[in-house]
C-alpha cells in the first residue's frame, strides 16, 4: 500500500489504473478508502487513474489523538499534497459527505488543481440539525464509552474483510475511539465547507449526487449546491444504498462526467484565487 508524508504524518492511499486522467476519491466521515473498493476499479476500467485516499485520522493513515490535527482545511491540504506527491497538476476530485465538503474546499483554495468535482451527499446549511442530533451522541459515546469502544474495536478487527456492505459498517467499529473523537471535535469547531458566497464562484464542472429521506445529507443541500455552482448537474439517487448495491446507473453518470471533464478545456483560475491559500 503506497504512502506519503505530509507535515510529518503518514497518509495512505490506493491506486487503480494508470494514465493522465486522475480521479481522487475521498471517503466519508469515520469511513476509509475501502468505501470505493467497487467504484475505483470500475472507473479505472474506463480509462482513469483512480486514487482513493485515507485522510488523516481514518483508515490506515496516521491517527493522532489530538483534535488540533483535524479540520476540513487540513483535510484539503492533505489532498493537495497527494496531488503533488503523484505529480498530478490537475485531477477530478470527488467524495462522499465529508469527502464532498473537502472537495469544495480544495476547489475554493486551489481551483487550478481541480478539473472537475464529484459531490455525493454534501453536508451544508440544511444539515445543521441532523449533524447535531446524530453526531452529539456519537461523540459522547466515543469520549465517555472509550473502554467499551476499544474492546469492540479489538473484536471487530478480528473479522476478516469479506462483504462490501458489511465492511462499510464494521469499519466504523474497528477504529480506536480517541482519534475518531478528535476528528469529530476538530470538524465541529472549524468550518465545515466554503460559505455560499464562495461556492457561487467555483467554476469547475460538478456532478452533484443526493438522495432523499436522510437528515444528515438532506437532498435540499444537494439541490442548493447544484444551483449555486455555475456548471453543475444534479443527479437524484434512489437511496443512500443505490451506489453501493446497484451501482450501474450512477457509475455510468460518473463515467460520462469524467469523459466530459477531460474533453473540455480546463477552467482557468481567477487571479485572486491563484493567490489564495487555505486559512
């Protein structure tokens, strides 16, 4: 498994396929790169070099237990460092939930590096209540139930990886609690995504994918984002599971989007964006 160093921390990633058409996939919160174990080979078979990364605090990357290491801007910096490590001047960047928000942050800070964006289930303005309701008890459990969580993690890590959907959920339980709690705290105390006034200036083509009946990823956020981004197309998934259990339709949508993104001329970054850096 390849790795690279960023600010003294080791970041893990997988590569599928080869070539100049680079697609970087960023997992959701407390998930890992294995959530793309099906999508990455499929997109590689369509002529893309697909890189699935474990952000700091996730998967097999380093997992420091101090919250100062985490935040959406820090995650964006790690992906930009990954592009540098790969020698990729540009990539289509995309992700799910946290990965979508990280992608938007990269496009705001380094637009010249982003050929296009795949944004599945972004977590924006309309998700505030769902985030509070869902993640507060999880954070409390990680902090105050750490001994039980560590025992659960030790047991679930003994279960071999075998079933894709099952492993998506087991990966949440396989992690030691302290770094996971630090990730949540870092995200809560920092910005979660670029502001509306910044999002409307992002010119890169975008494929926005959302679904209904999910308070953490409200479809209204996906619809709002598709209206804010000048060059976005909105796709409604049948459910959160469609891309996991019946992926053909959404695979085809992403495959067409990648072909279009690489066929079109790159969107030039405005002068003020070229001078901007992550704050």
